[in-house]
C-alpha cells in the first residue's frame, strides 16, 4: 500500500492541493459566537422554550449605560444625558428608555432649564420605583437599551453602532464623570473579539514553535517543509469541515484546530524519527517503507483512540463541547489520511535526509535515559505507591469528601471568562451590586384554556399579576422584577395617580381600560403582552442566579409564590407559568457539564482500553497503559485545588483532552516494549526507551508547548487551560519514564540481570 502511495506521490499532492483551496474558503466563513444560547444543544427542552418565547415577545439583549456625575440632576448633566439618549434611540434595532424619557413623554418634552431639572428630580426621586429598577441614584442616571438582535453578526453590528455614538462621550465625558456600559451583549462581543484575536496570535506562535523544534531535532529544511504542508492541510480541512457544515466557533473552539495540529505534529515526529534512524548501508527509501509499516499500527491505534475518545464528547448536551468532540474526531480522520499519504509522498519528493546524511539531535537523550530501567527498579516501591497516593489526593481534591471537603466549584458565568482587570468586568460587578444581579429569568405566563377567556388585560388578572410580581420582589434572592404591572404602575405615576396599582374593582377596571388604550402608543407593552389573543405575558426577574442549585431554589420559590397568588386571585388559575431565558440555560449548563463530561470521560477510557485490548495481548499492559495519563490528570486537578482555581467550560475539558492526546505515548511505549518483552522486562524497557523514548519526549514537548501557547490568551479560562494542559502533559511524560517502568517491574516480578 505504501509503495503504491509513494509511486503516485504527485497525484497525492495534487489531490490534497485541490481539497485545501475550498477548505480554506469555508474555514474563513466560520463565525465566532459566545452567547449563552450557543452553549446548549438546540433540541434541549429549555432551549426550545427560549426560542418559542422569543417568537412571541421578540428577541432582545440588554445593555445598561451608567452616566455618573456628582449631581446627576444638574442642567448640564441632564442636557447631555437627554442628547445621548436621543442619539442611542436613533440607532437601528435599539430601544432606549430611561427615567428622563418617561418624564419627557409625560410632559410633552424636556427643556434644559433649572425649573425642568428640578421638576425631573422630584419626579425621579419621590418614588422608590426608579431607584429599585436601577434607573436613578444620587450619583448616576441609567439608560437601559434593548438590542433587537439575533446572532453574533447582528450583535456585532449593533454594538459597533452603539459604541460609535458613545465614543465622543467616552473620550470627553464632561459634564459626566464617567460613562459605564454593561450587559450580556458586551460580554459576548468581548469574548468574540478576544477569542478571534487569540487564534490569530496563538497559531502563529505554535507554528513557530514547531519550526524551531523541528529544525533543532532533524536539522533539515526539507523535513520542516514536509511537516508544515501536512499540518496546514490537516488544520484547513478540519476547520473547512466546520465551515461547510455551518458550524460556529465559541470560547473553547480554538482547542479544535490546536488539538489537530498537536496530534498531527506528534504523529509526524513518531514517523519521521523512525525514518531518520535508517541503518548504514540500507537504502533510505526501503527503510521509509519499513518505518511506515513499523509505526502504522501504533499511530493508527493512537489516532483512532484519540478520535473516538473526543467523539465521546458528543454525549454532552453542552453544544460547544459536543461540537468540539465531533469536529476533533472528524479532523483526526483527515489527519490520519494526510499523515499516511501526503507525508510519505512529501518525504520522497523533498528527499528528506536520514541520520546517515544529516546528524540529528537527541544523542544526549540516550545517555541521559540509559539508567532509567534500573532506576525504576530500584525505587519501584516509592514510585508506584507515590503515584497512586498523589492520584488519590487529586481525586479527593476534585470530587471532595462528603461533609468534610466540598467538590471543586464549577464556574459557568460568562462574566468570569473575561479579563478581571478590564473595565467591562469592573463595571458589570458594580452594576450587579446596584440592582441585585444581572441574571434574567423570564417567568412566562401563558393561558391554558381559551374557553375561559383568560386575557391578561382582564382587571382580575392584572390585579393577580401585580400581587404575584410584588411577592417576587419581597424575596431576598430577587433584585427586581419587571413586567406588565411595572409598566402600568409607571403609566399611573406619570398620570399623577401614584406608583401603585389600585386594589378596588373600579380602580382596576380603569387601569384595564387605560392599558387597552395604551397598547398602540407604548412601545414597551409589545414586549410584555402577546398582541393577538392577549393570553400571554411575562415578568423579568433580575437576580444573581448563575448555578443550578440556586436556580432550582429560585424556580421553586417562583412556583410557590404563583400557587399562593392563584389561591388569592383565582382569575390566574387559567394560566400556567414556566421559567425561561438565559438564567435557566446558564444554570442547566452548570448542572449538565460535570455529569456529561464524567460520562464522556468514562466512554473515552473504555474506548482506549478496548484499543489496547486489540493492539496488545498482555493483560497487565492493558491495565497499566493509562497510569501516566490518569496520574497526570488527577494531580493536575489537585494543583488546581491548591492554588484556588475553579473548574470552568475550558478547564473541565482538560481531562478528556489530556487522556485523548497523551495516550499516544503509551501506545508507542507498549508497542515497542512488546518487541523485546519476550527476552526480559529490562530488555523490553531498554528497547522502548531507545526506539520510542526520544519520540515520546519530543512529542510531549510539542503537546505541552502547543497548549502552553494558550497561556498568552487574554481570556482567563483559555489561559488556565493552556497552562494546566501543558503541566498535565509534562506530568504524563514523567510518569511514562518512572512510574510506568516501575509498575512493569512489580507486575512481572522481574529483576534486572547482573
């Protein structure tokens, strides 16, 4: 097969050249989107409910602009604030409504005079309604913006247009002290931009690292070019597949091409290292066939195990993780094809030199590792128990001890994924303190029995909704609640009738009549009332709920308050409620992330074990093959616990990533160990270290160095992922050369020859 491939080498190169062009074209079309709704699979029940909710009330994302001033009610400040709000309201897809705009409509306009400023101050401060909603304070005025956007492209365009309006004011904020802008669209835009920039920075750094290491190892520009072409083809075809299938990158998607590049590079190191070891007097091209045959099974088994191991992530309901697993699995199929067809063709075309023609690096490695087998034997009772104890400590750090040590915390709040030194992070934290959180849970109130004419505009229903909303606001977990009763209270307040809804029947009849009259005049009502049958509305509950436990507690409280209100106001009995929106999705992500990753990790372990079962006949080899990877993963989690680092959407992937990538070393280790194991344990170990040890060492440097490039990312999860992955790869290599040989000495009860 290999002789045939090499004989058709120019056809092979031509074929891959034809495939690369469209791959690059589709790869460039892949968009970046880090919004919460991208983090969960589209057929999930909560995701489906969120989309149905949007179809009724429209899609929207929220931004809050804070204009800080020593005296926010001075004429100069209000003049500038009014002009800024008008500019923002003129931006397409943006709705702006502040306390000042409500006052302006109530007065038929606003003139920048001392009398108008005093009137507005009285209007804004004589009620607690605006302060509780975060619209006014002693030191700021706020402009809430609703962005009618759907998807990263629309969000990018609208945020860019808003920033264009704000730019002159941010540059010269006077008469404001400062302008602060917060909201999920800015968090998403920040992550989109930073992850895109990170890719442009990190991949050139990785390629430079590969170039330097390749030349230092093989001392050949021709070998370097062979590597580069195969790496480029593998990455382009993988990302091109993402583009042609309509995929979208998220915060963790940079792991996909990086994993492909690293796995491909490591496999090429194994192949080329075997090729350059051509003995004197042997035709190098006959030796090339031998090297390909000798490494075919080990490389195929390792790539297969890695591909199917990552493919196991497809069980996850978390969309980016599922997609990452599928994309890496398919990308490794492309990699396998390129490694065993394009690479040998390029070796022959470029006539890459062997060690007899060009001295290669690594002589020091053979001298340094000569005593490793006997070292492992001498300290076997220290190395093996020590590795097991460290692994057990890492497991305890990860899973905790009931009633003694809590398990590691999982962080799913997107805000925590941005740089903590950024103005966006600080401003958002400040806004959370002011309004009691920025997490939005939409309580969807929906009629269930049309025969009973359950219209949300009925006076009895409006009274019940008001009671329900007020009861929600009484709970300490709720920062504020905004819904149809809030708008009606505002309308009454503007009309000089107070900021509370009446309790008597006549008063509620009047409110219901005013509501029907205001439907066509008040734009905010369309976002809170379904216009066709008037049987649906919603209440936006603002809280700090971001994890599953707190969301379940909040949801149970909402249902309990609803049941209590229905008893008080039977008119609500024809409606049902459901919690939808970003908060439930975010909570569900945190709930599913650990169990599904544990499940996928278990599947990965089973698949890799089955691969070893097929490749190696030795029972102990099958069991011990995973010792280095599991040791590295668990110790890495222990280090995370010691330094106070939480799990997040990126770091939690390290286990599957390291296991799926580092097992390549164990495959090659045991493959070559078996070649001499029949003679003795010591002979098998020496042969393994001589043939595969150097390749394992350099492949680990590539793995660690490649992922370490993520340490330069601005986004904390990706930076942590890079550092911890590199650490885990190094720990795995150390175990390959110490704990694994020591375990073999113990299992086979062997001794070195005198």
